[in-house]
């Protein structure tokens, strides 16, 4: 029955594409991504990277070009007018909302007479995080990572301490570089204990540089004695020893009664840990990698370790963190898969059908704009070329006069009816794709505002979009809370000014409203609720923020209102 060839995984929605299984062993076609044939690439990552490449082709209107590489000559005439990119950009805009703001619960109570020290601490951490976000251009980096997540299903953010700038740096990576080492029985939602970032570095014959593979590895492991770069100048690290030849411990580490080395991190006061994160950054020549050797088992004796700006060799360098400073963002809630799904996953076939309809419409419009004319009867013969002896083609342009003898006839092939049908078919497919992607026509900007009968009807039409945005934000809520937690802890580990040791304060990233709201009605509701005492001032200000009023800080806004009320009294 062919059940062995039936494959269901996170990318099975692309199984209908012959290019995804273009070889005898079921691997993607080599033209889809030639680098997929690399010997170091894990087998379980082949379909994922092929899906990324195909989605990127849809986003850049290159599906026809990609299909032509597989032998489909007719694909060169494929018309692609950017619908996939519009869907991705629309979903991204509604996901991020009008603004993004870091909020620490309890900070809005700071400054009140009955506020405790927790409120003051929350307000200070909130101010520190917002200053860091402004210096690090967090909204721009978020947009870069989130567009990858919306389009490809996955995004990647890496955090690292910058000693020169005295702050945490945030860098985004393409998810095609992300290769986690997942345990067979691990929960897909759990964070792996070993992660690789790897990619090919092409050769450069002009500079005499060979093709290389670069791999950056973050790994959680037991705390080991202190190490330093090799004293003989070779790439690598060696233990730090005392005068008697014994290994020394890093400052703050100690040997527990169990014999294990333990460390107390600044954010875990009074609680010892045996865990730390090691960083390795190395390169291998492709010729030094044996065929079939996996990415996780590359030979370290042939590695060329990179060096940090301060001279430290990046070979199992202890970062003095008990976590891997990397956040993997998924576009969908993680179920049985570690990776997410693209916003285009459910409408890929509709997008193909739409492109085919646009291609047919382009062909039909050619015969409609320049119709085919047939001459019949006496005197309808075309002029003969004296050199070749063949009839010359008749070119009809505006102002052309054709003289026909008695009984002559001129017929014009009218294809305008077929063109109208094709255009109607394209609109039908576009509407169906928008419905299946949960992007209503009003969100895509294809609806005339005058056609909306009322605000309630507009709200009803946006309900599919609301559910889409809610699910996408739910998948990211924990990831951004984790990112802000890492930012605090790396600042503490770097002993940055203004980041004292102590427990990590929970922080969240709040997205602004994604749909237009009736600000006047919200303002009236807040005034009535606060005046009647059924709403607190804090809740009312938060409602105004959600409605789009330019209130940057709820606590400062309350202080200004209180000051003006006391002056008036």
C-alpha cells in the first residue's frame, strides 16, 4: 500500500512538492539546496533546511527560478506577484503591534505611600531593562528575528557579554544555522543541553582560502578547574596549576564534601550549583572531515579554534553561566516537535494555484491587448517575401488600413471573456488563502472602509486575526520572559554597574494593540469606571495604553495626575 513512503513530520505540508523528495532515497532535490549534500549535516536536519530554502524562495518570488533548476522548463514563465511576502509582513505587523514595552510586575506601585521595597526594586529593574533595550536597539533586532520566525517557523537570538560596552549584546541568527542535540526521550519543549551553530564558509581561490565548516558550540557540563590559553602559543586551553603542580579553582569556586566543584551564582544567593556553560568556537577544513562524520563528532585534533578579542582561546571556555545564552523562538506552540511552523504552511498549495492563475491571466491578457486577427476571402493573401518566398507576417497597429476585396472578411479572436474568468478565479483563490491563513481581507488592506457597515461588523471580521495573533504571542510569551531573565543574569555575571547580586526579577515583553480601536469609547469607559470606583487608576491607564494612547510609563503618568490633582486642591 506504500505506507513506508508516507511521511508525517513538522514539514509534511510540503510533501506535495516533488522538489522535496526529488531523489531515489527521498531526500530533497539537489537543486533545492546544494549545501544539503554536505557530509557533516545531520540527517534529521535535511528536510528542515530544505523547507527553509523553499519558503525563502516563496518570499522572494523565486519559486519559478527554483523549479526551473529541477528541469521544469515551463516554470520560467511563472508569474509571482508577492502574495507570500504580503502575508508574512501582515502577520508580522499584527504580531508585534504598534509598540513593544518591557514591563516588570509591581513597578507601577513604586512611589505609593504603602509600597514596599519590592515595588522599588521592580521599578529599578524595569528602568534598567528599558535602558538596555534602547541601547541595544531591541525593537529592530526583534523584527529581524521575528520575520524569520513568521516566515520559516523559527527564529534565533544569541546573548553575549561585551566587556568594552559593559552590557549584554543581542545578535540574531538564521535558524538554518541552528542544530540542537536533542535526546530521544526528551520533551520537545525542553531546552537542549548542547547546541551547535554551524555553517559552511565557501572557498576563496583568489586568496587561497579553502572551504571550511565553522561550528560554535554551547554545552552545559560540570564545573571544572580553571583553565587558560596554552602557554606555548598553540591553539587550545590548559589547566592553571600552582607551584606544586596542583590544579587551581576559579575565584568563587570550591570543592564540596561530595568531591564536586560547586559555585554560587549572583542570582542564586545561598544555593550552590555544579553546572556551567562552556563555549567552543572552531573551524575545520572540509577536506579534514571524513564522509559520514556528524556535526556533533567533528575531530577536535583537526580543529582550528578561534580567539576572543581579549586573547582567550574559545575551546571549552567557561562562561560562568548555568544556562545556554540562546533563545529559540518558534512561530507556533511547541507540541511534539521542537521546531515551529511557518504562517504559510496551510496555504502553500493555494499560493501555487494563485501563481498559476496569474500566469494564465498574463497569457490571456497578451492575446486580449494584441488580439489575433484572421483574414479570409479574396484579396486576403499576405505579401510574399521575395528572398525567402514565404508570406510576410501582418503587423496591425493603430491607424492600419486593410483593403479587402468583395467577399473578404476579418475575424478577431476575443479572449476578454476568458481573462475575466481567470481574474475572478484569482480573486477567489486569494480570498480562500486569506481565510485559511486567518488574515482577513480588512487586515490585508483590500477592503474599502466605506464597505464596512459598522464597527461591530469590523470587529467580527477580525476575530480570525485575533485568534492568530493570540496563538503566536502565546508561543513567544515564555521565550521573551526567558530572554529578559538571561539579560539580567549576564549583567550580574559581568558585574555591570547598577545590576547588584540577587534573585532575578520576573519581567515580560508586552506587545501593543494590533487592531484599530475606538479610543473615544475606551476613554469614556475608563473615566466612568475610575470615577465610580469599579476600576483602579492603574487598570484604567493600562486600558488607555492598550487603546493606543501615548503613555510610555504608567507609574510616571499616575504621578503626574496625582501632582496636578494636589495642586488643584
